């Protein structure tokens, strides 16, 4: 059943989506434990320097944060409206670890090898969220860090994020390899890989 819609939310609902009661949590597999001593965050692949940069937990937690209000559209058709995230914008990471000019794509890596590929232009709009509603993320929302790619389907918003890999050539992530659309724009209902037009996916 659909929940109550706040003013303006209907215009923000992509085709085929509905607003559920509450704010569902959804993911594949179990919630990982956070071990601050060994946790790190790596930026690798096609960096401008050719080197990988690894942040410890204190280093990552000290980076500049911004607030982003975004709607989360799960491909299973529920949309959670107006989530207030706070975290490190991709711009800050890109200044600290610039990608090579040849890098056009990014793989977001979570714990256990969950991954999602996005274009560099999507990456530029991504937030590395550490907080939801002015509180640290809960474990099931992705504590300590998750990606929020506000304009693409929810599977691209990788929880328990551990690494960013800049890529010259595109590669498919976890769900993109399992029949989901390489780009995943909810406004175009890009749900499944069979809908991909030439040029929208890796060869
Ligand atoms: N690491 C990881 N991140 C993940 C997933 C997952 O299975 N593993 N599921 C994705 C999917 S399909 C969606 S819709 C959102 C759901 O975010 P939520 O649980 O905060 O609502 O997380 C995404 N991030
Ligand atoms: Mo999803």
C-alpha cells in the first residue's frame, strides 16, 4: 500500500515507483562489523599520480562534510523520499586524489566485494555519507560510510563502502553483471540490462 504523500513528492516520483510506509532497509547478505583499527578507504585505479591513496578511519572521518537531501529509488519499486544525508562530497576526494584525465568510469566497492559501476559524471554528484538525519549511519544503512548517488537507482548507492576505483574502461558491478541496467537512471526506467542501448554498457 502507498503511504501519505507530502506536497510536491508526486512530481519527484519516477515512473513505476511508489512511496511505502516507513523507510525500508534492503541489501544482499549480512551487515558487516566495523573495526576502526583495520578499516580503511582506498582510492585506486586510474589516479592522476598512478598511485593508490589509502585513508585510515580518523583521516576519512576528518574530511569536509556537506548535507545532501535525496530520494532513494529502489529498483524493486519503493522510493524513500527526502533522506537527509551528510558526508564527504566526491569533489573533496577528487581534489585529494585526482583521477587521470583518461578515467571515465568509477567502481564503488563495498564490503564482501559488493560493487557498482557509475560514470565519472555520476561520481561527481556522489556523496560519501557518514550521517543520516544528523546521526551516524546505523549499521544496516551502511555504517560507517555509504555512497549516495542521488539520481540513479538505489543499488548504485553502495553501503559499507571501502574503495573507489577510477577506471578508463567501463566494467559491470555486482547487479549490473546480474541483469540490471549499466546506467540505472530511474527517470528513464533503466531497470534491466536488456533495455541498454548501444554505448550504454561495456562491450
Ligand atoms: N553493500 C551493499 N550496498 C547496497 C546494497 C547491497 O546489497 N550491498 N543494496 C543496494 C540497494 S538494492 C538499495 S535499494 C539500497 C538500499 O538502501 P537502504 O537500505 O538504506 O534503504 O542500498 C544499496 N546498497
Ligand atoms: Mo534496491
